[in-house]
DNA sequence: TCCAATTCTTTCAAATTCGAACGATCAGTG
DNA sequence: CACTGATCGTTCGAATTTGAAAGAATTGGA
């Protein structure tokens, strides 16, 4: 018998859905005007910077960013033209390509990261108490893991 | 001195950011295959259905959906071709256009809504307890309101 | 070893989205 | 009333994203 959920769930969902979209738009806008980087490209650099040797297989990168494969190819192409990322043939698997963060990429990221952190703090984290942070961590962490796993296991949906 | 926040905040943010993006992708994918509607178009219909007289000014609709104006024009054009939405000149302001939900639009929404609700339940709400729902509501509701207000007041960002 | 199925990335065309500019209308002021 | 600046929605070209297909390489089993 979960009485409060029934009333709360729809409202919580709508608030979350619309709020998170507005938040992402605003972060995108600020990132672009403040650093000249797309939020998407920033995340490419960020995820790469955290990988072993600042390099990652295209496929893994695409999955973690929730990018369609063609999109990542296109985006890495742009970052490569700007010198922020390089492509290298994958050592183990000749089909594969690694995206590698360049020195310029690291520098660019070093500049952009604190700016983005400030935006996130101002728009979102700054208003949260410890309970909220704990809930977010406990809710979205597992959600993220689960959805990541799903798209590894299920290239084709069952049935 | 808010000790836990310092450790928790970055992880909570990453989980939230990546998780919410993966979630939206999955909802989009399922909505499209299950009902043939974009998640974006579905939301257009949904928001319209909740408005007075199932009609709304283009601008208000765009703001609530976090759509750029040109995007809404394009999207309403598609929905109009499908007969789900109609355009009518706004009564009070001759510059304005109202988007109006048609009967077919209502019918389509009636079909799609429970499907979407099931997806949301399966992927997200189903895993949440009352505390999580309460926190989401308390965090994202105000965030949404604040960001909506901001884009009304501040066509140009102050400094 | 050879083959078929699978995986990985890219390519390509079509659809979508963005950003700036535009024409039309409105509101406030003189 | 005329004027100025703001607002509204659309349009337009460019950039991006998608989804499907192709090409290259790997894998596992016969």
C-alpha cells in the first residue's frame, strides 16, 4: 500500500522531465557562450580525460555518451579538425579506432571544466541539500548502470 | 561545513547527467517504436491537452517545451499535416497563432499516453521509493519554475 | 582452414534543429 | 496620430543528428 506515491509520482515525473530539459538547455547555452564548446563536445573531452591513457574505443565512448555511432564519428571528426582529439588505430582489434585526447584537448578541457562546474553549481547543485544529493546518487547511478548494460546486451530487443 | 556534499556532489551530478540522458534516449526509442510518435511530438500534444480549451500560444508552448521558436513552427507544421493539431489566429493579438489540439490529436494522445506511462514506470518510477519521489518533486519542480521564469524575464542575460 | 555470423566504424541521404534575419503587429510616448 | 522599440511567429541557410547500409575485420564452429 504505497499511498503517497500515487499522488506524487506523476507530478514528480513532470517536474523532473521538464526541469531536466530546461536545465540542459541552459547549461548548453552557457557553455557555448562561455567557452565556445558544445556541451556534447565538452563531455567527449571529459569522458576521454578520465579513461586509461586518455583514450577510448569509439563504441565505448558512444555508449557512455548515449551518442548514436554516426554522431560520434561526425563529432570526433570536428574535434580532430580542431586538434583536440586524435584518431589512432586500435592496437588489439584492427576494426577499431581509438579516440585519444591531445595535449590541446587537455588544455581546452582544463579551461572549460571549472566554468562548467560553476554553471552546474549555480543552476542545480547549489540549491541541493545532502538528502537530495544522496537520493540523486542512489537513483541515477544505478539507472545509468542498468541502461548502459542494457545497450551492451541487447543490440536487438528481444521479440 | 557541509562535509558529505563535497564528496557526493560530483558523483551525484555525473550519475544524474548521464542517467537522465540514457533514460530519455530509451524513452524516445520505445515511444517511437510503440506508437510512431516522437517523444517531442507526444509532449506537444500532452501539454496542449492540459491547456484551457486545448489551445496555446506558440510562444508559451515553445517555452514550456524548451523548444526554440523555429523548432516549434516546424514541428507544429508536421503535426498539422497529420491532422493532430490545427493552427488558428490568436483572438487578442493579431501577431499570434494558437496551436489547437484536434479531435484526432486527442484520440492519438489517448492511445499513446498509457503506453508512455508504462515505459516511465518500468524504466524509472517503478524503482523509486517515496523519499525519492518527494526529493525529485521538491528539487525539480522549483528548478523548472525558476528556469521558465528566467527565460520569460531575461531575453538578454544581464551582463 | 574456411565460412557464416557478428562486431566495429564509417558513409550517405533524409530529417531535424539551430541561429539569425524578417515582416507584421503591438505598446508606450510624445 | 506618428514614432520608436519590443514582441510574435515564420522563414531561410547552415549545421547537426538520425537510421540504414556498407566495408573491413574478427570470432567461433564445422
